[in-house]
């Protein structure tokens, strides 16, 4: 099939508030649907990219409400800007790591992801758009800054139209997004444009198949003492999970729950944590479900986050990263040559640091935000990265990858159980507690105070900064400081700053941290992803090497530190909140 189109320059004017955050531009659907809103941003993006003419880009999203409409609009603007081919995921769907995989594997100029990640979807909820560059990772600030400045000066955008008299109709409207295949079009002045609808899973699944020993994983699924439950949270991963866990690994159809992608995620928060995946957590609890499976997992709306559960056991993201790093070489073919380094974001508990020390490899501490791992991965300085915010990933793509993390845990289980008899499965809980015996346990918890008044958020940070300044001023010169009447001394009290070891760029003001002599830590940060007001995050970590004390509940172990944090920050008085909105 073929067709023709005419490029029309549509008049527009700048729209305020189109700043691309860490994870793209995220707004309510109603905002995106306003006249020119999406078109202004997309044109500003295209005007910021070198080499656009004649290029190929990928396009897809998490299937949330308005995904397909946005795909249609973006194709028209891409054609008008001289893009020669847009590879669109079937039905407009691509999970975030799959888009990254396609961009890398097919050496595309970049890709556009339509997602607001784990934020709710639907006509009254959120929509989002983000651009990834040719390494498959989120655009660096040099690009997003250009986009922002273009949004402030834009006066026209290009739109492919049927002809100059018919600018409403979509000249590519005949393309069936449900049917895989390419459709070519030619513009009035002879330029070619192709919409290539591609299988949403093929490239990504093939990549994962090349990284893991699927036969060993299939053997694990075949054991009678192993069962598995994956919660796709009505997000984009349902069909991918069906392909991998059911069709390739032989799991029963019921091993994927909430597997049908819904435009509004069933009205739920598609965020894999103990609060929003409560049904999965209950299914894994042997007290509530006598037939609780051996392993549970969940992923978020766009498939980049993950949560790992054993039977009646929660694996913190920080522990998950540490265990995967410790076992990677032996358990996962993709890492058979070993690791040269690992990386974690600053607030993430330092469990992986102990693994790195033992392996004699580098460990990088970066600011919050997956983009900070990009240079380390590109330069081969780190191979596995993770964040406390349920993000785990590696150098196969440049996004965090939920299903990859699940496969890592399946591989660890398969490896640890290679010699056990059916019926004697070594559990996830015992793998993690054995890990603590060797490396120590890093108790970790995060308290979120969401949608706090912005001024109160700023006041809290100012209060804690003052506490730090006073401590540093009162230090006796030995470098050892006192925080209130807390018995353990503080070695570092600062606002975290990061100098990228590859390009030398500096990120300042990344979180107020207190590091104690016993390696415990308290961190205060304002979230960079909230959509209204300020979200205060308080992170507490305590390191415990005494095996006899490692089995305590994290909230119990961390209570003295959290009480201290609340006291020194005056949080309750400043915010008016007596308890956090979410605890992870
Ligand atoms: C997104 C980013 C992560 C980040 C998380 C929390 O998922 O991709 O890199 O850790 O948000 O960020 P925040 O600034 O809200 O703590
Ligand atoms: Zn996400």
C-alpha cells in the first residue's frame, strides 16, 4: 500500500510549562489534549535533534489512554520534519526497555516513548512523552534543555496533511496499527515516508533469550516445588509476560495476573510495591494463601520497574541488586565474563557495595535518576545498576528493565537449585538470608510524604541543611560529629554532589545525607517526579553484621534512626503530617 501527503506549516504559539523532567514530560491527559500541546512539544523535540532528515525512529507507549491518538499525531509531525521511517510498536505498544532494545539493535536515531510510567492512566489521569537517543537511553540534559528553549519560541509546527485544503484528515489514517508491516508514502515534493508497524515483543524477547539460559529456567518451571505468579498490574507487560513466562518457560496461563493491558490500568496505580501490589503480596503470604507460590513478581505500567517476592518474603530492591550482582557470573550467561563494576543511586542501601568490595570491582554512587547510569554503562565501567525505587538493569539496554530483573531471579533460583531434588527447593528467602550472613544485612526503608505544600518541603530541607551546618561548625576537627543525643557519631553530613567520571559533568544538591560511623545512613530528598506540591522522601539504612540480629523486622530495626530523623528535621510540625503516605 502507498499514499501521498502534503506538508503544511501550522501556526502556533508557545505554551508554558513544557519542561521535560527526568522521565519526560508528564501531565494530565486533559492538558495534553489541549490544542497544539503535544504538537508543540514534538516539534520542539524534532527541532532539537541533529540528523533527523532521512532518519528512522521508534515510537510506542505503555498503552494508556490516548496512546494511539498520540502515535497518529506524532507520525504526521515526523513525516513533516523529514523523518524517513517510524517503527511503531504493534497497536502503538512498546514497553520502555523494549523501545530501548529496538533503538539499539536497529541502530536508530532515537525513539519516542509514550508513558507516565507508574502514574495512573485514563481520561482524568496522566499521560507522558519522552525521547531516547541512539544509545537507547533517555535524552541527556543538553537535548532536553534545547527542547525546552524551543517550546518557548515556537511559532509553527510541520504537519503531514492530505493536501493544503484538507489539514484535519490524517494522510496515514489508512495504516492499521494492529497489522505488522510497512506502508510507504510520498510527499508532494517527492520525499518518502514509511510507517513500519513492528512486533512489540520480538526484538526484546530475542535479546532476553540471548542473555539467559531459557532451558534451565524452563526446567525450574517444570519442578513440582516451584510455582510463580507475575502481576502485570494491567500495564504494558502482560503480553510480554505471556510470551516469556507462559509460552517460552511453560508456566500455566494463571501465572500472569492482571495480564490484559487496560487504558486506565483498571483504575489502579500500576506501581510495583507493597502498597499498590497488595493482592500479589497477599497471594504470596502463606498465612493468607496456603498454596502461596515460591516466587512472585510485578512490573509497572511501562515495564521498567520490578518487585521481587519470595513465599512470604519481600526482597528489597537494594538487596535484589546485591544478590544479582553476587550471583551474576555463575548464574546468568550474559554475565559469564564477570563484572568490572556496579552502580546504585545514592539513596539506595549500600548492600551492593559489600558485594563489589568482595569481588574487587568498582561501585559507583550516582544521583537518583536512571540517566546517571548511562555513561557508566556506555563506557563499560558498570554492568549492573539499581535503585531503591524498584529499578534494576544492565548494559543490554539503557533503561531499567522489569522483566530482566525477574529473569535474573529465576536464573539465580535455577542456579542455586541445580543440584537439589524436586521437593527440596532452596527458597528466595534462604538465598537472601544466606547473602546477609556473608555480606551483612542493610536494613532499609523509605518514608514518602506526598503532595506536601511546596513551601513546607523547602522549609524542611532548609531546616535539615541548618542542622548539618551547625554540626560541621561544632565538629572538633576529628571529622567525627554528633547528631542530637544519638549515640553513634556521624562521619559525613552534606548535600550529595556527583561528578560524572566519564564526561566530568557535575550534579549538585542531590540529597541531604548523614552517614554514621557504623555505616548507617539517613537521607532527605525532594522527589523529582511528583506532579503536584512537594514529595519529601526520607531514607533510612542500618548495617547489621550480627547474624542473630538480622532477622528483625526492618521497621523495628530502623525505628531509632527514623525517630531521630523526624526529631532533627521537625518534619511533623513543618508539614503537618503525623505519618507518611507510603512506606517502602
Ligand atoms: C523514576 C526514575 C528513577 C527514579 C524514580 C524516583 O522512576 O526513572 O530513576 O529513581 O523515578 O525518583 P524521585 O525523584 O521521585 O525520587
Ligand atoms: Zn516505569
